[in-house]
C-alpha cells in the first residue's frame, strides 16, 4: 500500500521531474512522482511512430545541448551523446547553379564553403569573430545555470564583455546580425537559433528572439547540439532508473487535479483508474506548465505564450539526392539542413504568419538522427539503408491552426515539403518508407497537437517565453519559487527552463534541500 505522506511529491514525470526526484531521493528524502500518462518521459521520449516499422524516433524533443554533464555525473546516468561533424548545410542557387553553405567542425573546410558561396573570405572571418564571441559567452554563462540565480549586474560582470552584453542582452538580435554579416543566407543561418519555437521577428523589441538565441548557443559551454544515443527516450529512461534506484516511487496513470497548501505542508489530490486519492507532502514540485500550476492551486492562470512550430517525423528508404552535386547527402543531412531560411525569407514568413496567413515559403530545418546514431533503427532497416528525418518548422504559431487544425496542418506540411523538394533532385515522396499498412512514414504535429498530446499551453515547447538567466523581482533564489513557499516550479516554465536540460529539476531539488 502506498505511503500517504512524503517529503516531496512531484507532479509530472518528464525529464525535469525525474531529475528532481533522483536528486531528492539520493539525498534521503521520500519522493512520489505522479505522471498523468502511462509512461514517464514527457516530451523526451522515443516512440515507434509508424505501424509495424522497427524505428524508435525521438517523437517530440530530439537533440541535447543544455543538459549539464554535472547532472549526468551527479546521478550516475548511463547515457551518452555523440557529436555531429557537420553543424549545418543551407542549399541555395547562386549564379545559375545549385550550391550551398556547409558548416563543418573543420574550419578549413568551412572557409572553402564560404568562399564558394560568397567569392571571398569576408563572411567567413565575420562568422569566426561572431561565434568566437558566443563561445566566450557560453563559457561564462552556462556554468551559472545550476547555481543560484545571479543578479543582472552579477551576470554582466561575469560575462566581462560590454559589447557582447549590449549585442545579446540589450539590443534586438537583428541589429548585430545585420551589422556583422552582409550575405542574406548567412544572416538567416545565424538568426534561426533565435526562432526555434519562438514567434518573433529579428527586431522584436521584447527581445524574445535574443533569449531563445542565447539558450541555443550556450549549451554545455560550447553551443553544440548533440545526438542522444538510443534516442531521447534513452535519457528519460536513465533518469527514471536513477530515481527508482535512489528510492523514489514513480506512479504513472495518476493525474494531479489539485494542490492545497498553507506554506508549510501540502496535499495533492490525484485521479487514477480506480478513483481519487490524496497524498500529503512537505514540498510539491510541479513539472507542468505555469498555467497547469495555477489551475492546480485554484489561482488565476497567466496568459499562455503560443507555440510556433511544425514538428515532422519521417522514415526514408534512403536519403534523397540533392541538386547541389558538390555535397554528399550524408553530409548535408548530418547537421541542420536549412530550408527557406534566408534572412529575408524568415522575415517574410513572420509577417505572413503574424497577419494570420500560412507562410507561402515555410522555413524549416531538418536533421538525420540515424546517420550519427543508427541504434534507433532495427538491424534490417540499417542493412537496407533506411534513414530518419526530423523536420522542425518555424513561424507556425498556434493561431494559424485554431479554425481547422487538420486542414491547416495538411496545407502547411504540403507547402513545407514543396520547399524541400525545390532543393532535391527527386521528390521526397519517392524515398519515403511505408508502414505495415502501406501508408507513407511521415507524421506532423502542430502546436495544437502538442497541446493535446502533452498539455503544452498553446503548444509552446518552453511552456512560456524564455527568460534571461538572471534574477528578477519575482524569480527567487533558484528561479523555481512560487507565491507558496513549499510549492516549486520544476518544469520548462521555470527561469532557466526550456529545452532538454534537467536544469529546472536540479534547481528545484536544490531549493528543497536548502529549505
């Protein structure tokens, strides 16, 4: 029979909730995790997405950058990532020929690709200076994410670079991009990191694009986006194992419905297939969104910040041929393959979506997990040359799908595939695998689909707009505190949340252990 009182009850068994559970249980606290679904993992899961096909795709989140090695080491996780030798490839047409920009780990090879595209070394040298600056930023900012929140002044002092602070923390990202680079394609490659799941223009005065950009270039102190070996589910399986081994109880199929607290003790009511139950706790940690937390407490909910992405999973019989014959498809798809993401194209797509229209040339980026980690495919698929593709579409805000989600999804997917087909030497449809029922192996998720599947408010993959990683009046010591002293936010909506990081889970656990 389950205990009716715990030191900590954690609402939500996503990667952050599991991280918090593992830390607290290892510290000797009694911990219960309540997960609504029949499995843990949240958005960081591996799934057999296509009927009868032995391929386990990272269905929602798919790459790792922000997970600190500290968390892996602290919790003894048996989990690994692999580096990608190619950062990105962006196809284009210049001077009547099909070409593209290939950014590799090799600076010499990247210089040659820039020279082929632009005719000289100026853009490459600007690129090196720009990303040298973000590298220094990453080295100084990333270690602070698992420390108590610094003040704004403390973080600025720690960065120690007034020009970088001004460029990335004070002025719209578009200003430094335009001042640094002349080529429209190069500008677009840089800007995309500010638009992942974030609906903004390059010059948005709110700086939400800057905050998104920052989290995309500081991960691990390097900014590298790595491939999780075994898929994203390998991480959450390892976290669940660490939590259980330390003594935490993980209860799936248990949906929290209410939290009552007097600031010293709390009660969590939850629903199971057998009815309703209540459990007491000294602390409650909520891995769900701020909107869900408010609903559980009976408080007024904050306005959700809408998501703005189309997520597409695919399985191919082989990689498609490219019109650019100077690059091998295995190189082009190994990193981030940019589609319709020139700077001007991104701004046009934003304006069209802001006006309530589906972008005519939807921007997106693609990568092939199985090139770096074939373990997600069955042996027969590997032998026969099958590959996965993951596509993440930008500037697809939830508002575009409100009237008719299914029709808008189909229309946007068709337009997005058309943009990809424009740079391929054969239609994508010709290389798509089929499932056991003969259907093409392609699935698309809109923000409204993510809201339905994962309870993401407005389909926002960050739960709400990202915050700069410094303290505000409301942030508290760790960025996880709420108006109730024994109720903490340990999900992506915490300060320094967003992405697959475990950082909010770590920080919420630290706040409990300090109490």
